[in-house]
C-alpha cells in the first residue's frame, strides 16, 4: 500500500565500512541524482527471505550536483533482515531506490540550534550540522551519543565542522546520558533536532515536555523501530477470524497477519502514520510499543498497537483488526 514512491534502478558505486557495524554506501541512480534537502531519506527495496520489503535510510550530507547519494547502514543483531541484505551488497550491485523524500526538514528561521543524534541516527544530522555551521548568525551545538567511539561514524567530519560545539558521549565509559542536561544547552528559542533509537528519543521527548520550552521547538525523526525488549516469538489470537498465529522474532505482526490472509491497512511501516493500528482485547506479558504515533498516555492504556512495528514480550496477545479478511 505504499503508493507515493517512484522507483528506479541504481548501482552501488562504493561500499565502505566507516565504523564497527556501520557500512557506508555510495548509490548512483540510473537517471542521475535528484536535488534534496538535508534530513531527506531514500526508500530502498530489499529482499528478506526472498520477499520484497522496503527500508528507509537517511541521506548523509548535503546535495552536490552529479555526486552519488550516500547512506550508512548499521548491521543490527536483532534485524528482521534489512541490514543483513544491505550488508550483502558490493560495488556494482544493482538495487531499486525511491526518489528522495523529506519528513525531517531543517528550518533556518531560528538563531539557536541543538542537534541530538544517537547511534546511526547521526545520518540525517551530519548535513544539518554542515549547513548550519556555514550560515552566519546561526548558533549551533551538537550532542552525539553512542555505545562506544568505535561504533560512531563521522566523528572526524563533525569535529572539523563544529570543533568545540560538538559534545560526544560514550555510554560504555560514561553510562546512560542524563537527558535533563539538554536543558542546560538550550533556551526558550532553541530549535532541537533529534534522531536516534527509541529509548533516547522517548527520554528526550519526556524531558522536553516537562521543560518550560515550547514543544514545537523539538523536531525529530524516527530511526528504525527499536524497542524496549529484544524481539521474541509470540502468539496472536484473532477471534473474528478464529485464527491463532505465531509471530517470529524476525517478522512483524503486520507481516504475520498478511501471511495468514488477514487484511490490515498500512502505509509507512515505520510506526508513524497509525494506519495499521489494531485493537488489543487481551494480553499477557508486556506490550512493546515501538511506534511514534500514539502518545505516552495512550501507550500506557495498552488498548491499541501499531502492527507494523510494535510487539509483545514475555507473553501473547488477542487482537481485533476491525477488517474482514479475504
């Protein structure tokens, strides 16, 4: 049900490992690169268990005429297969990509900026740092967090661009970052741009919501669909269809429902649009809400979940899709 993309063939021009478990790809579209703004992403058609799927990857850096697109992909141990597929590609490999699309547009109307990146969430933020640093009258600081220095790409590039305005935090040495500290780096006029894993994003959002600053000054993009629990098998029961389905660790609830011929509407497959939400009738264990559609209060009620990304940990679930199957 993804209907907005225009697909074209492309070639992997170069593949280079730029950090532990991070591979950078230079991608040359058959019909040439299109102009894009920082924060944009490409959708890439990947094969997972021989089934076509779509994965989104942020473009690194700024647009340059005739230059290939650049993305960086982290190899995830808990991946459903997208990163594994991308890591199998070499220079000369053929892929299909979409046009660049931007849902994380950088605005230039403010004076003060704080960029926050966690792990591979750095990819859309590199270009933002470069463009803000080049513009007179823009005060920009950046906070870049990761497990370890070895796993964090583009540090040298960012140090050259930002110098002392770049703060690095390595959780293996310094522990979990206290997001209350971001309030010391901001004021009521600061625009904050955030991209990273769900734990970091939820913590920053909570800190910002409890601050005296305008919530509209915090802008963010989801990175993947990491959760609070490691993916586990679970059983989903759908009384309407008298079916019980096992969802594997490496598949989504949405995929399992589709494989069982149960229709669920969807679009983004990133937990952003809410189109694939289903009603929760009963559950055991924990609902691992991995979406960015429901509010924290709604997630706490555990009445609905997004089938494209959210899961069950340590238990099973009974749902109603509210749609008739085939």
